C-alpha cells in the first residue's frame, strides 16, 4: 500500500500544458517518460539543471532540454541508455526451461 507522501510526490502527473515554461519534478517525469525517483537522483547529481520554488524542485525548458539530451545519450560508463530498461525472458527460453 502506497503512502500518502508517495501518492503526492512519487508519481508522475500530467501537466496542464506540456509546453509550459516551468514544471515540477512530477510533471517533468511525466513529460520525459521516466520515474520521479530517477529524475530526482539525476537532478541531485546535476545540480545546475534545476531551481527551487520554496522547497519544490522546478525545471525550465532549457533544463528539460538538457535532461532529455542526457536521457537519450545514455550512460557512457556502462554503454547503455538511461534509465535501464528491464528485459523479459524470451518466450522460447521459458518454454524450454519448463520442458
């Protein structure tokens, strides 16, 4: 069962206008199609890519462009796209193991 804090801050939400200048982390995660937790970790490592409105983390268009470029470029240390995609086992491997 999810906590109230997770329901408020941990779930991506659709912005009123996807082209608005300033968005919260939850709205940015929805637009970028990534998780809120991944985006928070990314912004923690790249502190220059966000600002604050009170205690809320916000991103502007330039920040989102940089996040998008980093997201699509992948992680050079591991040679894969970020965030890591989860693979499902192949159907024939599952049937061979069952036999």
